């Protein structure tokens, strides 16, 4: 056998890893890529092109709009709708399984006729359910990022975020402390204010419904008015939380909870009206999926997740503008 015959028929090899067989080619430079370079087939560009040219997502903060976002996400959805729907279905199955475990724990506590055991198992089950559902949701966003950046929808990536359990829990704890707790305090103060007016003192155990309404009518009217007045500030404050899960997903090593919330606030600056528009489109998609005998709900959820992920990618600064470089 001559030297020129050696290796004939072995097939192409990876440009960066010559000892590995090629599984595809880079969509930009045309070099052969192995499975490692293509990140398991989820990236259409080789590591060199990803490093040199950054993200393949076409929209950014200066040129994005709701209609442009829809066009990009719809094109990506048409390309990968089947695997995206499968990813959504698996995530729903995981959520249902975690709920089943909670019910089993409560059943064990009830069978033992122990309120303490019911409380312990119920609390532990709820926490486990919250963590599992949240981390799988992060994985679903990771799949959407891959698709929007030119890759394929790999359902195995649903479970790629499990190592972020501590940052996820800490972020939830901080959100609860700075958002939920103040809302609870305000609600309690409002209730105490109602009691202070003496509106409840005229109620008796045998009071008729009309008497109750006559006594509480003015109070309920004031509460309703305050709720309407507080609605817009509340929406303004809560909308940045839309980006908490995408930010946790995008960063391989998430920032501290406070830094993450600060980033989310920066992303939402000047974009809240457009964010409401995307949220409205997502809600319409879900309603449409339900109307279609629930059959369309699964793909509608996949498209909705693409819209959320795409909006995050569009509003996120480029690698040279802040937040650090994009993950490989």
C-alpha cells in the first residue's frame, strides 16, 4: 500500500480536532466540525466563527421591533417546530411528575395521620417541585436560544441547567424578599386601615347580604380605586422580572441575585410597552391553542417561549457593550 493510499475512505475530519470524524460543516466558513465543535449538533457555526463573530441572532436593541421579532421567531419555529413541541411536552411531563410526587408525600402524611409529617412532606415536595419545574423551564429557554442562534432543538438540553439550582433558589428568595414581602405588608396595612375605619364594627353574625354590602360598599370602592391606581406602577416594577429566567439561562455562571435583577431592570428600560406587546401575543397564542381543542397548545407554548427568548437576545447588549462575552 502506498503512502497516498493510507487513510483513503476514512472520511473528513474536524478542522480543529483532526483525530475526530466530522459530523457537519460550519455554516459560515465551511470548515468541518466534530460533535464537540457543534455542541452536540446545536450550533451551526464552528467555535472560531462563534468567537470572532458572536451571536447569529439578527436583532439587537437598536433595530428590533415586535413585528421583526415575530418574523425571526416564526421562521425559527417553522424550522424546528416538531422538536420544540416535543421539548415543551417533556417539560410538561416533568412538571406533572413533580406534582405527582407532592401528592404522594401528602398522601403518606395523611395515611400516618400526622399533621407534622404532612407539613414536612408537603413543604419539601413543594420546594422540590418549584426547583424542578424552574430548572426545566430554564432548559427549555436554552433550547430556544439554540434554535434562535441557528442551531437545532436538542431536547437533551432541557436538563442542561440542573447545576444552577443554588443561583435559582437564591434569586427566588431575593425576589420574594424585595417584591412579594412588601406587597404582603401593604395588603396587611390596607386591611388594618379598613378595620380602623370601623366599617366592620357594624356587622353582625345574622346580617343580611344587603346590609353587608351597604357597610362595605364604600370601603370596597376605595380599595378598587387604589388597586387601579397601583396597577400601572406595579406593572412597571414587575415587568423586568420577565427576564430573570432568560438571564439565569444565558449565563453559564449566573451573577449574584442583586446583579441579575439590576441587569433585568436595565434590559427593560425604555422597552416596557413593547414587552407588554410580546406578552399579549404570547397570551393570544395560548388562548388560540386552547381553542384548538388543546392540540395546538403545545406548539403555541413553544412559539411563546421562542418569543421570550428572542426578545431577551434582542435587548441584551452586544458582547462589547456590557454583561460580558456570550457563552460558547
